């Protein structure tokens, strides 16, 4: 049984560009959450998707948007990248409240 | 004030030592509590859920004090492989997880 997978593993972008990160949840999991983890900090909640709708959102600007597909996979889009968006982006899938994390995408904005 | 606060450490302990971490949370509506472990440059992994009655999993014991709004993790007989960052996590119902910044543990030979 594959766990949560994310792609790409690493990404380097320039300020002002746009990026799309992808996540496939664990088999049977219907809820996907995205987190941003800056160096030395705990993960910060961005948003959560359930049944293809954004169910909750953390304190992130509208530059951060997402989507969930019918097969429960999800994308995170970030527009107009800032240097401060450099972080590890973690996807977590859950069923009945326990969240399991993917390996993350390390985004560097230069 | 952060929603979940932890001492960042690092805690440097010898192998075989017992070490305890505490964490406080500010949202009294929090219903679910967890400890996650995160190795350097890896994803967080669930170590254990924390229940009101306290719970134990091998060398690990977790306690919850709702009145004082703190959670603890005790590790007995520390191993080198326990070296990691331990993240205190709370959740309110089906809401997303709120993480502390983590406590770093370094077990030394």
C-alpha cells in the first residue's frame, strides 16, 4: 500500500513565477491537507480539501490556491512567488482524523 | 502568543537516560492531541496519539492535562535512534492540525 506521494521532490523558482505542487493521498483517504514548513519551524496549515472542495483554510494569502480531483489527488498552486515562500511543502492525507504526511516538496525561491 | 508552545531545546542526553518534553496549548476547545516525530529533512511521522487517561507505547508515555492545557512526552531508556525533533500537535474536532515548533532531542553515545 503506497503512502502519500508528492512531486516534485525539489524545485527552484524565481521571484514572481508560479508553481504547482502535486500530491496523491494514501489509498482510501479522502481528505488532503497542505502545510508549509519553514526552516526551524513546525508545519503551518495552508488549506484542506474534502470532496473536491476547500473545507478549511489557514492564514495564507490568496496567492495560495488548490484543487482536489475526483480521485482525491490534489494540487497546490502558488502565484507571484516571494523569497519568503521558500519552504518544505507537505501534503497530508487523512481518514477519520489521523493525518499521514508525504515526503514533501522543497521549494527554493531565488 | 503561539497556539502550541514547546521548548525548542536542544535536549542533549546520554543513551539510556529518561527525558521529558512538555507542550502547552492555548485553545481550550482542542479535542485531539498527538506527538509527531520528524527526522532531519524528512516528513513528520505520527509517534502517538495522546489520551486523557494517559497512554504508553513501549518506552514512550504521553500525558494530557486538560485543566492546565499541557501535554507531555516521556521517553525512557533513550536510544541513539530517538534523536529527532518531536512536534506537539493539537486539533479541534475535524479541523486541521496545529503544530508546535518542535523540541530537538540529541541522544549521545
